[in-house]
């Protein structure tokens, strides 16, 4: 798909023709403005509803530009609000990628003081609402982890609109998790205790102790007992590998593990 083409729309649930057209009107100009070929572009609208969850529409935009995957998503009560919010998030991320590509061409990709700015996104509706019943694990997935330093991990997390990013620490090789939080804006958790990252420009606080050793059932219990938490990073005792249990938009849990 060229950068002048409309984004294809993959739909979950009922979406009207007007909503599909709104997607093209909101997202198409952002893709065209990047000035680089877009290898892929897709938008997904998903509706969530339940007895204890109000209607929520989640718009997720995924594009691939210069071999980088860029993602933006937002949940809102209406499709129009979700689409507009996701398009605004995509604009910010494409602009940031454009600056990075320009810096790579000039050979100056380092970020000095103030170059990093954590992006605090609206909490998905429903995640912090007290539930009438315990939530359960409904999905498990695995992925090959990129071996990265914290700067690369932060850049990946911001481009992909992730609330956290699971990766392999390039110093220790251990599973590590970066998320927005702590006194500096970014916090690094690891499955092993290791040295402070050297040469990072991202403002980082590093937890001094390793991730807790938990079985999946205990991680589910831990997240159910802490409604304000959105994830639990832990070491699985049967594998010794780091895993993340996190809340989905519908309130139930998903498990992310490193691929073997």
C-alpha cells in the first residue's frame, strides 16, 4: 500500500458505512503526511460490552513505515471519538518517527537532556472500575523478544502505543519490562538483578530487586486483588522466564510470554 492509499478497515462487531468512511477521513491524511512509503496500513474497530462494562469502542491503527511498526489506539464511548483519538495518537507517533528517520540520515540519533517525554495515555474505560466478580485469564500469547537497551525499548514502546514493553535486556539477556511510571517517567523491571544501564538517555529508574517468582494462578489472584494495577510482571518458576499478566479492555486478563 502506498502512502497515498486509504487504510484498509478490518472490523470486529457491527460497523456502519459512515463509521468506515470516518476512519478513512481521519486516518488517511495522517498516513499521507508522513512523506515515507507505508508498507502496511490497517484499522480495527472493536466493540466491548457486558453486564458490568459500559459500551466501549476501541479504534486501533497499525502502519508500517520504513520497517517500523507504528500503532495507536484509543477506547471511547463512541466510534467517532475512538477513531479521532487514535488518529491524533498516530499523528504524534508518525511525527516522532519522521524526526528519528531524519536524525538517522544525519547520523545524529542520540537524545540529549529533555529529548524523552513519557506519553501518558487515558486509562482505558473500565480498567479501574471495581468489579462484581473476579476476572479470569482468557488469552495467552507469546512473541520473540527483541534484544534492546532501554533507549530502544522506550522508542519501541512509544511508537507502538504500548502501556509497557517486554524485551530482552542487552546487558543481562534477561526478560525485562519497561513502563511509564516512577519518579523519572520510565521504570525498568528485570527478572535478575543487574548493573545500571550505561549510556542511556531515557530518564530511567531501575527497580533494585528482581521480579517476583509466581505461578500463573497466583499472578491472576494478585491482579484480581489490586484493581488499580494494570499488569503483573513475574518470573514463572517452571521455566525461569519473565511473563506479563495484564488487563484487557474488557477487564479480563491476557498473558504475554517470551517465545521459546
